[in-house]
C-alpha cells in the first residue's frame, strides 16, 4: 500500500514537472486561442461582411467605397485632412515642450514630464466634454471674451475644435518621445563641433537635429494614426456634419447598414495597418540610438545674467506656458467649473444632485449613474484578469529568441492597428449575434463581450510595459537559476517576474485605465442603459444636458486620476509607457 502511494506521488510529481516544462507553450497556446476568438475571428467577420452579400462572394461593397467620390473625398479625404492638421498642431505644440524639458532645469521638471503621460489614461469622451464646456456658447472661452469686451466665438462643431482637442492628446506624446531623444544626444559630439568653430546654431543643425528628426517622425506618425482613427472627440465636437470614417461607420451601424459599415472598416483597417507597419519598421531601425551617451547639461530656467537674448528666450517660454495652460488645463478646469455652475452662473451642486435623483427615480430606459460606475469597475476588473496574463505571456514570448519571433510580435500587436469601432462591429456581428459551432449556436453577449473588447485593446499596453524590462534583464540570472535545477517556468516566476513587477503593475494600471475610459467598442456593444459604462453615460447625458455630463465626467476624472498615480508611481521608474 505504502509503495503504491509513493508511486502515485512520484507520478504526480513527474506529471507536474512535465506540465511545468510545457507551461510557456501552454500559455502561448491559450493566448493565441483567446486572440483568435475575441480579435481575429471578429475582425474576419467584418471582412467577410464586406466581401459576402447574401452568401455570395463579391467585392462590390469595397469597390463602391473606393470609387465613390463621397467616400473618398468627403469621408476618407476629410479624415486624412483633419488628421494631418492635428498632427501639425501636435508637433508645433509638443516640440517647444520637449525643448524646455530637455534643455532647462527647474523645480517641478520631473513632475511636468510625468504629466505628459496623463492624456494616455484620460478617457477621450471626458476630454471632449471638457472642450464642449470650454468652446460652447456659454463656455469659459466666451465668458472670458465677454469679460474683456470681445465678441463671442463659435468653435463647437468646427474643425478647429477637433484639431485643438487632438493636440491636447497628442502633443504630450510628441514632447515625450522627442525629450527622450534630445536627452540621448551625446554632449561630446556637440562639444567637438563647437571646438571646430561651429556656432551654437550650426552645432544644433548638424549634430542635434539629425538625432531628433527620427523621434519627431515617430511622434508625428503615431499622432496621425491615432487621429485618423479618432472617434469620441470627433463625435462630440464635430458631430455627423464633420464625420470622419469612424463616426460614419458608427452611423451606419446605428442604421443597421452592416455591409456598408464593414466595407468602410476594411479600407480604414488596411490604411491603419499600413501606417502602423511603417511606424514599427521605422521605430525598430532607430531603437537604441543614443544609449550610453553623456547628455548635455541643462541650463537654469532663471538665468544668471538677464541679457536681451536670455530675456527673449524666457518671454517665449512664458508665452508657451500660457498656451499650455489654455490647451491642457483649460478644458479640464472648464469641465469641473461647469459641473459646479448653475444656469444663473452661481456655484451649485445641482448637477451632482441630479445624478443622485436620476439614480433613485430614473426609469429603466434612462441612464442612471450608479450602474454606469459599477459596470465600469466590473469591466475594468474583468479586463485586468484577462489582459495582464495575456500581456505578460506575449512579453515573455517576444523577448525570447526563436524562429518567427518577429511575426509573432506583429500578430500580437495587431490590435493596436485596429480601431475599437471595428472590433466592436466584429464582436457584434460575430459572437454577439452568435455563431454555429459543432451544431450549437455560441453567443457571447453583455459583460463578456465588453470585457473581450476591452482586453483586446488593453493587453498590448501590458506587453509594451513589461517587454522592455524583460529584455534588459541579465541572462546570467536565469542561467544561474537553471543551473540550480529550476525549470524555465520556475526561473521566470521566481527570478524574472519579481524583477519586472513594476512594469506589470504599470501595465495593469494602463489596462484598467483603458477599460474605464473605453468608448469606441463599448457604445456598439452596450445592451441598453443597464449595461452602460461611465463614458457611455457621459455621452448620453451630453446629448441632453451639459451640467450632468460634466458632473459624470468629474467622477470619471477621479477614477482615471488614480490610475495615473499608479502608472507614474511604478512605471515612472523606467520611462512610463515602455515602447510607446
């Protein structure tokens, strides 16, 4: 009996070791299956809707898009035009910030640099509400203009409002990547140029600028990709009269014109994938340049001598600071102020009281705040449970050397090139409507569908926070653990993951913040008012009353601000957003 029991135990240990030895392969298979079900199959469903009509294969929907002047000029042309203007505005607004952060030393510089990551965790619909509160007929901008005796302006539902809001989001991205490149310029190269007789301007042009241009190009490309696929900001500030391709796809979904929506989505996705591929190739060629360089010493923002040149520079920095306050602080402050301002202009809590009243007395078809808050938190936690293991698994796989690693990396990062509207449409047409599998109709609806969409959009950010840290670990640490008898998985769990825990936590905070603020796919998949999230509730309130929308936006601001604190607390140790 005892020998039989010992044999069972030995068999169990042997089986456990075999499972442990194959754990990485199992994790890779599980991650691939999840991606196949909740991303690749839904996106394939969208493509199928574009090339199959009434069960017959055809390219007519796509051809009609590519040959229609309305689609090419009015929809895709306008989308590219506003993305180009937004990119130019973001670069023009972000580059002076990079110069200040990279070349000057002043109290609060690190805090200011940390704030450049804030837009990434701020829900776009909340930012749109802030700009509505700023640019509206009774907004803060017109209040200031009236106070100084100037006539009011109408900026809502104009391309100017869209471009400024996009610059709010993307100028910090340009500033962040350019600051990192500027700080990697080797001071020795600049000093050598100066010692050979080059003026400061010539040294900047010949030494510094060539090293900055790749970073500026990366920031500009990412900005164009992001603004080309922008949805909530254009919807709130431009409406259907200034529809980009994302907004027009949404309008087609609302009208149940799925084939037309799918054809537009296919063309948009092809453009986004092409741009993302070019960005990844360009980033890969320029990655690692400047590492180990001695950075240039920063100057004090307060000069020792107030020469005309120094005075002019400081006046320029001051003017730039005013613009930064107006663009970045103004909308958020306007939203908070509007949530506390009554119709007569005095301070009040009536908008927050309205939310409480709606919660208690609202009908089933009306948007109530508590279910929206609860749903957002539930979906955020569900997203964490899916996105963090997936993101860590992909990070582990893509930092190992094996044939086809580049292809695996590209396939795993594909969700970055596909918009939330397209993912939401694919999930709606595929898993939500149901699919026949082995004689059984399989449906994924409600919270599961929303969490699936959120996890697909969030896990790449976990990967991009964890992968750089894993790639920088000394391989001798793993070799030492393996020499002591640890399996590959045991070395990963006991040695590597504890050393990259900060990246995992930062990635998890990113995933939670992305889920909390996700609007694109959620507005497509939400099944009535009981499954609305905070961003969807904000958009629904905005369609009726600005006050309750800003109050709900402030609740959303409080939640996302906490995520920012966690990201910066842990992610700031190695530069925040990893590879982005």
